[in-house]
């Protein structure tokens, strides 16, 4: 089987109904060191990290260190690495690009407009992502359809136009309950902010706790409308 943009329908047909760990195993077997995993240390990503570690702990795992993450997230990077005997490689933005952006638009530019918020995401996340994906043919993500209105049409295998490679979403059909049941069953470490009503955790200034009944992504860029709440990593 080929692993190209044209073969995505065939790949999705092949993997439909498969367990998440079987989807990960499939790509590990067929792509080996040409695949990687980008983790934000969220609950879903912790599930994938545990599965990857059980299959092949040498699969490269990276995270995007924007410089504005919660202290709890940084602590989780260390504790997860120790528990599974893995290395989570951080990719940071270029310091001169951050400095120029902040001088021109202010330290908290993301509150000023959607355009400036996307500029910040571009500098702190999208450009480091491009470096993290050099030399790969595909990458895993922890996306789920039920997370937000921007993700309801996503498939197990997609084409990432930003990076010109396959994007694999092993948990795309999982519910929030599925994620937490697995975490508890496997004893997976997770961000303690989840216990304080932070279901989705990104940069500290752009994330808040949610209120009862709110959507799980309501705490991300809470000043924006739901249909704009993506940083550009996932379209």
C-alpha cells in the first residue's frame, strides 16, 4: 500500500473500525522512523504517548514549547519522559522572531485581534512545527471529532497541506469518556489542571477553566467565536 495523498481514501477504508493502538501499530510497521508524534501533553496526547511507548519507544516525540505554557505542562513533560523512558524533544520559536513580534505588537498581542493571535501562533507554533516535521512522511495527533465544531469532519488519515504529509488521528472516534477511562485504567500521568476544569490546555494566557455545560474547547481563546478556535496546526 502507498502512503500518499491519493491513497488516503484507501487508507481510511483499511483502518475504519480498527482500535487506536492497531492504527498506531500499522503506521509504525509501515513507516518506521519516517513517522513522528507531536504532543501538547493534553489528555488525548498522553494516551497516544502511552500506546507508542508500548509499541516502539524509539518513535520520535516532540512538543512545541511556545514559551508561554503552564508550569504544570512543563512538569508533565518531565514526569512523562521518566515514566515511559522516552525523550520528548521541545521545539521553540526563533528568539529574534518573537522579539520582533512583541516589540511591534505588544506582549499580549493575541487579545487585540484574531489576525494578531494567529500571528503569534504562527511564530510560536507553526514555524517550529515545520522544523519538527523535517524528514518525516507522517505524524500522529490526538485530535477527536467531538472536541469542537472545527473537527467534526476529520478522518483517521488526512493530508496535512501545511506540512505536505499524512496526518494520522488514531483517537478521532473516541469520546471524552473513552479518553479518561483509558487514562485511569492504564495509570497514565496527566496535567493536574484537568482536575480544575481545564479540559483543553494550551498557552497560559490563551486558556481558562470552563464553566459547567460549556464546550470542552470553550476555554481556548475564549474571546473568539467557536469557528475560529484553531491555531493553524490543524485545519
